[in-house]
C-alpha cells in the first residue's frame, strides 16, 4: 500500500530501524514507546476499509503486513519490538502463558501466573485490528497464508538477549472472526531429572542403558508440564548414554545440545510434513530413541506402536488425566476392526505411563503430582483380557516397583504440608479414594 508512505515519517522520526531498535528502546520508557507504537497502529489500521469484514479483513491486514515487510521493515521491527516487550514482561513475572486478541481477549494482554490467568491492567488495550496487526508482525508471508487458509497456526518464536535465547511456543487462531494468540514460555533450562523423584525401577526403564525398547507415555491436560518432564528424561539420556535421539514436535520447544547422544530436532510443518511422516522417515536414520511430541490421531498412535514393535524406544504424550484413561483413549481411537489387534500389541510394547498434574502449593507456586503405571505381567494380562478397570488397584498395590496412584501422591504432598486438603481434593481423579487414604494415614 503506497499510502503507508503518507502516514509514516522516516524511520528515525517515528520508529527504530532494525539496527537501532534496541538502542532507541533503551532510551525510552516502555510506556512512551508503547504510545508511539499505538499511534502507528491506529494510523495503519485506519487504512483498512470499514466495509471489509470477516476473513477478508484479515487477508487485507495480511496484505498490508506483507507490504510493510517488503518496503517498510522498520515498521514491522517496531511492532515486533512491542510484542517482545509483552513477552519479556511475561518472563519477568514468571508467567507460563500470554494470551491476546480475539473477541474473548477484550483488547487486553492476559498472563497466566502460577495457574491463574488474568488481564494485565497496567498495559494499554488494543482494538481487534491492532491486535491482529501485532500478532501478524511475528509471522512471515507463508505463515500468514497458512493461517488465513487453515484458521490456525502453530509456530515458535525466539528472542535473543545477550547470551540467552528466550523461546516461545505459539498458536494463532480465530475467535469469533478475530485473530487471537497464545504463547507459552519455553524454559531455557532443563528441570533436573532427579527432582522428578521417580522410583529407581522406573528410572531404569526410562534409561536407554538398561532398556532399549518400548513405549513410554507422559500424559496430562494442557499446561500440566508434560513437555518439561519429557525434556528432563531426554536430557538424562543425552548425558548418560551414547545414542541417537530424534525429537518430532509441533513446534520444537526446548532445543537440546548434543552431548553423549546426537539429538535431532524435526519440527512438524518446517522439517517434516506430519508426526507420522517424521516418525516413519526417522526409522531410516538409525534412531535409538524417538520422541513423538503428541499422539494426536489413530495414524500417529499406530505408527508409535509399530516403531516400538521394530525394537525402538519411543516416548510420546497424550491429553489424558490418568493411566487407565490413557489406555482407554488409545484403544478408543482405533477402528473397531483393529481394536483387538491394537490391544494385544499395546500390551506387548507399553512400558510406563506417567499421568501428571501441576498443583497449587502453599508457597504460592505449583508442585508436581503424578500417577505412575509400570507394565508388569499382571498389567499386561489385564490389557489383553480387556480388564482395564482392574489396573487402578494394581497401581495402588505395587508401590515397591515404582507405581503410584495420583491419590497416593496427593496424600504424600498433603502430609508433607506442601498442599492443602482442599487442593488435594480438587485435583484428585477419585475423591472418595483420596478421603479413604487420608483417613487411614
């Protein structure tokens, strides 16, 4: 749009050029800089015809952003710098997520801090178009095109600061025809494996030195720390045994530096077409450990099982709240004609399921509560005979080999005075069972 020329002064007068952006930002207060960007956004969005609505309006914003990217890079840099201010504010406040845009956002920037998501009232509010332009400033042309066609986009974003790379996992989507964004901070340090406090038997199953094959699942709802746990397990292997690790994720979050293992990172959409394609391809690349970021569909589930059948060690995640539910979910995803065959194969390859939750603690932060299923002969028989309902009691009775129910772990946290009884009850899958355990002491 050539009319941008008429509303944007030369770079030095209005916004920083790429080379001077950090210097200019450092000489201005965040509030003053935000007001300049807000003024710029108002001028830009006023150029979009009011009679253009819906997806056509977002396409018009995409075209405007493309013109800006090609001919007025200092403007895009200013918008990105404002977004990076929001993101670094998130890091400073120990927030796990940022949300903005969409009808539900109501113009605010929202942060999730220790489990609670609230709007930041100290920041300005923005119109739907201004939010859309800020969000699209983080994207390249191909990503904007994908977003407009699929109405959803997974991507990652990195902010370099001194010697630190701050990485974020992002999802852009539509909320009542308005563009919205969630970004999650990817911790730049690995959570120490020893702090996860797994039983030695379970740790040996995780370790390639002692167990070369099998399927290991880490499950939980969104935000339960599945990826953090999985990265800790991968890091433990990377520093303790020689091997080849493939991580297939959407997007790649923590980037592991090869140590005793070669660690490959393949991002879905950028390095490979899908989880299934990436998994099949890596079988020809001599892997020892394969990490599938998420078993989202029957094809990916079957691919994971087939890879373990071929003698590989496979880690993956599911959005389930318990070990029993995880088994039911896998079998429930299968075609009825394939279900019995899948049941038998799953019983043979499944090694461990860890189902976890992050629970508010008395110190105002969050603590990990987990359920651990180890597939011993009794569990395998229960899966094969379709006696899934018996597995919970098996977990309860086999703590000597590292099994633990979520309720047993919540009881432990309560007795250690890390969480309240009310919190334990709120996060229990089986509240009656938890009360029985606590009354028994």
